[in-house]
C-alpha cells in the first residue's frame, strides 16, 4: 500500500485530496505545514510527499530540500496556486502542479513514479478497474464498451472525442486493459495549460543542463510508457511546434530528449483525447493536418450525458451508493421518481462528473429517506444548468412551480424526438418509458391528446 504524506495549510484541500488518495488504496497522513510534515517524515516511512509551496513556518521548497538531504529521500510533488514551476523543478521536485489540479491525474502520476523507481507492483495493484468504473454504468456506455474490443486489440493510434466529464480517460483505460498491452504501463499527460518547454520535457525527457531548471536528467513519459500506452489528453491544446515533434516520434518510433544527441526507440500506443473540434482547428491553422490524420486512425466518440438519458438513473444510483459510504449519517437511501425525472431531463453541461457532484450534494442537503424534486433543485448547480426552481412568491415562500418540471420534461422529449426523427417508439426506448407516458410527457400540462 502506498503511504502518502499530504502537506497543505488549507485543511479542507488537504482532507479532500487525502480522501481521494484513500479511495485509490493509499494510506495517508496530513500535515498543516512543512515543519509538521518534517516531524511526521522523520517518524514514519512514506513513499511520496505532496506539498503546497506557500505555507507558514516552512514552505514546500524548504521541505523538499530537507527531504532530499535526508538519508531516505523520496519523490516530492509540489503544488501551488501561483506560478512556481521553475523553482519547483530547480529544487528537484518530482512533479509540479498548479491549483486547481485533477486529483485522478495526480494519483496516476504518483503510482507511476513509485512503479518506475523501486516498487513496480504497486501501480498495477492499485490502478482502478476501468471496466467496472462509473464510466460504464448504464446501457448506452455498456453498448460502447462492447464495441471497443476490436479497437483495443489494434496497434493503431486512437482519437477519443467527447465533452469534458464524459469519461474519456476511463475509456482510454478500458482500451488499454482490453488490449495486448494490458500488463504494461499506462501513462497520462494533459497538454492543456502546460508551458511548451515543460510539456516537451514531460513527453520526451531532457538531459541535465538542457535548460536552466534541468538540474537532473529526466527520461520522459514516452520512455516511461515504452511497451504500453500513453494517453495524451487535450491534444487540441498542444502548441504547433510541439505538434511537429510529436508527429516525428509517431512516424519514427524514436525520441530525442531535450539537450541530448542520443535517441531511444520506443514502442508506445498513443491514445489522444480532446473535447475540441480538431477539423475546425486544422482549417484555422491551429492544428497540423498531418498530425490529425496520424492521430485519427481509429476514432471513438464518447457521448455526452444529455445524449444518453437512459444512463442517468443507474449512474445516479451508483454515485448515491458511493456518496452514502462517505456520508454514512445521511438519511437518503433513494431518489424519488419526480426527482429522477428532473435529473434525466437536465442538460448536464459537465456530464458524468457534474452528475457525481450533484449526487454528492444531494446526500448532504436532503432531509428524508427518499430525495424529492425540491432536494434535487437544491443540489443542482443553477449557474451551469438550464434547470431551476421558480422564483420565490411575494409571500416569501420558496417553492417549485409544477410548470417548471413540466416544461423541462416537454423540452427534453422534443429533443429526443428530434434525435429519433420523430420515431416515438425509439424515443420511448431512449427515455425508458412506455408510449402512453411519452405522449403524456410531450403535451403541455392540462391538455389532452
């Protein structure tokens, strides 16, 4: 079991990360600053430290220096709300992340870092089973999973398209797990918002002295993934110059680290993912046409949640069970039919990730055993969802007008009917209702057909 020391003077952020790490199978300790962390480090054997950079008494850089000078130095990941990449790398941090960062990406990096140094079995033992994850809960995504087999067995590059929060990473993990490379490394790098030199160093590696902050040699993630799979997330955000270098690696199968004359052959299957319209970027000169064709050998589209409403109910049940484990004193045991209808009809711009957050809030705000529609409206993020309760009345009573739910349902029925080109039987199947219910939902309240 990985032992992780989380250091942050923001107790809420530290506890949130510790919970995610514990869910991933790690054993965690939390410290409020560098001095407290150093005391724990001297008493307990940890595998990795994750530390904020700016803290009272002792900051992350000094803590990193003290750990590196100790008789048993271990990898240290530094995070910061401001730009501290140069200082972090100069002091020898294993990784630098800027807040807010993706917890799952950090967890996978930690597992990879330990696996590539002294404990190769840990990452494999702790990696989540992608096929049993939330991404494949629900009939629509199970159907997608059934079609991935041939793609998984191929050696070709894969381009995953889909909105943020749909589960592209878990689809990539499923492709890796179902393919012939399943026993080898699965490595993730996100191209979004990373300075070009740092991203190039992440991918290709660098020699010592290649640039000011390069105080030690780095192998690079293509080498880390040799024999396995590399997922390049948000590939549409990659700078043009680096796109050309990526294309050369894919064409030649060799990498040349920054500042080095040596090349190394690598055998890596690349899975690229994006929520951007790559053909449009190509037309606008923002993405290389030749790289697009090289990536788009096999294409998989991960549908948005609003396009698969039949998945909402099983996903909500899945997230409800998980949330109840984290909040055991919550009275909520199920979600009522009216409340579930609201969830099914919501547009979900944040997709599965947003639904998970709403269910997490629902478990906290709901007061009864069965969560009702008022509870759902209280849990919904009204800034991002086009679903909201009616305004309070002049008497100050806060209530949801029946027309609000009626309107939402009718609008969604109309969307599904458009999708099925007017085929009511097919629309009823997608919505998971019988035809009589579909006809009733599709009419304004009070009208008879």
